[in-house]
């Protein structure tokens, strides 16, 4: 099946990303810096991943999960 002109991906576009997004992302990555090292980060990261997994498994509701 041939694509019509409206269905063609513009030159430089990446699978439907908005025009200019790849360049924007490249600039953001060029400016990125490593976060400061923390001995608490591995534990925080593990806890955060577990909470997000539970949240997603429960349908994504925060109801009853946040303090009042």
C-alpha cells in the first residue's frame, strides 16, 4: 500500500514525533549533567520503582495512597 502525501513522514522526523523534537532532545542531552552521588539513591530508587509498579497494577489511582 502506498502512502499519500499527508501520510508520509516528513524528512528528518522520527516515527511521528513532533517536528523539531529530535533536535530539542539532542540539545537537552548535550546539557545533561550527572546528579550528585548519594548513598541513599539505590534505596530510594528501589522504593520508588516498587510504589510505581503497585500504582500501575492498581489501575493508576492515588486514592488512599497519599497522606491527608
